[in-house]
């Protein structure tokens, strides 16, 4: 018999541009909008200094707020793209070349080539795969507006109450011997009611038909907890697969409130992941981020989190941290 789970009091909110849930002392807000328009893309391009992904959802975000401690944590497109290397790639950046890049370059630089390299204006280098280890960032807490109960539609909103500045907090390494410092997979896989769910795409690019790069944030609020998964997935055809996950978990039963954050990176050569296909004649799973993550995380740690695809990417490995909100 399934265990009965009491559903706590909560409130669902919705506006033309966002959805939110208020539960216990928490507010989770998401905004999912169409791809950014030309003007917004131009503005973000200037701020970043490199070309944007083909599909940039510049207005999308996820925000997690805790009222009593004034703690706020956000995931947003612009901040995620700020994590992409702008400039020459160096050790640790995990630079990637497409499988035929060297041969293509030799064919254009050979003096006897019938298709020599055209003379072009040098462009500023950047990581064309849009690899990022972005794990969210602290937000600026803003107090809610006070409803006096007598305002009418169209009336001037009330002035927010000026609150004390947020209390200091920081991420610290998790204690491996403390069961509260681990994300409980058993709880997350129980068939508990889902009170709030959202998928927030931040960006996606087809890498000039050489693969795919995308970052998607998911949030799930259940009667007992909040769970967030931000997943970056990279496929470079013929070269490698790469995944970077950020998982955040909060149990409503924790006191003082505790946030667990786990960041993990994996990569492997393309052919090794391809070899895990259920059917050799069906490559469709290679475009599925869930399948890619399952294969990478199922490999021995030495293979996918130490050796990887021999790029030296600093994102490999797993780190677990906690934050206590007082």
C-alpha cells in the first residue's frame, strides 16, 4: 500500500509572463517565453561579446525565494551564457573540434588547393559549443508588496516595506556522514503528488549541423520538498558527448532550512555512447538528453568523470555542497 502524503497549504499564482507557487515559507517562480526578439538578442550579444545560440530564451528564468531568511537563488539565460568561455580556450576549458576540422583546414591552407581559405576579418574566439558549468546564482531578494485589502483594480500599488538586508550564507562542503546532506533519491522517485512543475529552456544551438548544445532547467514541488535540475547537454557528432547537471534539493522538514546542491560533469567519446544504443540502426536516442545522461552516469567514474573524452575539461567530477538559512 502506498504511503499517504498530506498536501500542505499552498497557493498557485499566474500572470501573463510567469507562474509561481507559494508553499510554507517558499516561493518558486518561473517564466517561460518565446525566443528573444532581434533587439533583445542584439543587446545580449553586445553584453556577452560573442554570437548567441540559435535559440536564446533571454526572458526565461527560475527563481527560488525563502521569505524569513531573505534568501534568493536564480537560474537565468544571460547568467548561464556568461559562463561560456569568451576568448581563446585554454587548459580546463574542454575545447572541442569537429571530427573533420583538421582535414578541412589542411585542404584550405594547402597551396595547391582549388578552394583556398578566403581572406576574412579575424573574429574574436569563443567556445562555439556553449559549454557552461553554470549552477545558478544568488539573486537579490525583494520584499513583496503589501495588499491593504481595499485597493481597486488600476489603483497605484502600495509601497513595499523596507526590510533588513539579507542574512549572510554560503555554500559549504557537505558532510558525507550526515544523511541530511544527501539528495534522497528514494523520496524523489515516490509517486507523491506534484503540486508544481515547470520546464524552463534557457538556450539551444545546432552547432552548425555538427551536433547540439542546450541548457534546460526543471523544477518540481511536492508535499515534502522542492527539487531543481539544471542540465547542460552537448553532442558533437563523431567527437564526444558531455553533460553537466546541477541538482538542488530542500526538504520542508529541515530546521533550520537546508539546501543541498550537487554539481556533476561527465563526458565520453562519441562512439562509446553510440555503442550503448538499444538498436544500431536507430540513432534517435543520441538526441535525447535523458538517454545521454543515463549512459554517461552508468559508466565507471574513471571513464566518464576522470578520463572523459580527453579534453581536460574542468567540469568533470561531482561536488556536493549545502547552505543553511538562518
